[in-house]
C-alpha cells in the first residue's frame, strides 16, 4: 500500500497469468512490507476551520493565518487518520525497502543481459503511448524491443503496442496508482526478452507515486506535453528530479497554444539542473531523431559497461 495516496495492493492483474498464478519470487501480501486498509491509510481525516483559522491534524490542532490546506506536513509528508507520523514513516520505509530489493534484482537481470530498460512517466494524456508507438515503428527493424504497459484497467494500450508488431504485456494495477518492481519482475517471463534488447516500461499516468518507486530501470524519462502547464515541474518536483530526460511532447500544437517553452525548460532545470530535454511530436515526427539518438547512446553506454565488466570478471 502507498502511504502517500492509500492505493491498495491485491488487485494487480498481469496478462497471461490467472488469478492463482504466483511466480517463484512472489512474496505474499501479509509480509512486513505490506500494510492494509485497517491502518487507516486510505482515509484522510482533515478539515479546515475557517472561523478559528486552524488546521486539525489527527488529534491535535494548531493555528495558522493562511487559508490553504496542507496535507503533506510531518516527516511522512502524508496524513492518515489514527496513525502517527513515525508509524507512517516506518511503513513507507518497509514498503520502499522491499521494493528496492526487487528493483535490485531487476537491475541485475537487465544488466547481465545487456537490456536497456526505460521507465516512461507522465500525467495522464501526455501522449506517452502515441510517442511509444512512433518510437517502436522507427526502431523495430534495427533492435529487438518489448513493452510493459501499466494502467489501472483495460488492455487498450498493450493492444496498441502489439499492433506495431512489438511484444507487450499489460499490468492492470486495480486501485494502485503506480507500477512497482515486483509487478515488473512478474511480467518479465511473459516477454521472453532477448539479450541486448530494449524494454520500455510505460508507467501508470501519475506524476506523484511513480517517482518514489524504482523498477530497476536504467533511468526515468518524464514526458510533459504542451497542453499542460509550464509549471508542472514545479508542482511535481519529485518526478522531474528523478528523471534523467524530459520529453516535451505535442510540440506540433505550439502555434495554437499559449505555452512558453523557455519557461517550461527553465522550471524543469530549477528542480533538476542536470535534466536533459528534447522537444518532440509523436504526430509529425519532430525531434524523434534526437530522441532515438539519445536511446542509442544510452544503449551503447550500457553495452560497453557490460563488456567491460565481463573482461574484468574473466580477465
């Protein structure tokens, strides 16, 4: 369970696996890293008393002179009825620690086989899937690739990917708002990934929780569309801090929008000075050559590192 949003475990469905399927690495959900709804995480006790200008947090109150609400106060940066901040911090640490163990296994799996895994993250409607379809169409003749699709429901996106000829597996997270490393690990056998291939992981549309969950990927690629605000990186800094690359998508719409590209890039670099940025359009193909060249450089670096490690190991 996510202590920030309260999303639930236990409703995940992976294509090709029935509800009784458990891969050998499956850890049952009553383990220490998973806490369920009885802890009260899914409900939030929070109200604003305008007359007294007080915020009520659990069983204590303190005055404020401003009239906006803060739900992320305290060490856990979250609030839940009946639960102390220290308890929430401990739950979050347990969850992320278990996730990081699976992520490390995934990363070892990818590195040993020379697989470049990219975690595509964005808000809903940014054009991730359209961009992915365009990328696959241009790459599939030169490199083996596969896709893991994450959505709460439907197999629509996986079907769009398979229509390009690329293998894809859909993960439906149910009430969950992000993929985690264990879900990815469970999906891998169904893809039969080739050595030195490319794996795209299209995360659930959400700019909050996916930032905290390492999937074992080489890096996160954040997609921001011109139909969103220039201040998205400032509103959701954790995601843009976690990303190595930002793709500014739907640039073909710029003539029809009041979107300040320079400001959007400045905001992204305010939260992450090292972030790389490429302006693209899945519709017209603008910037696609730069995006594919970036993938090629990342893949070359990965394979060179793998080769160097092999020489050290066997030398």
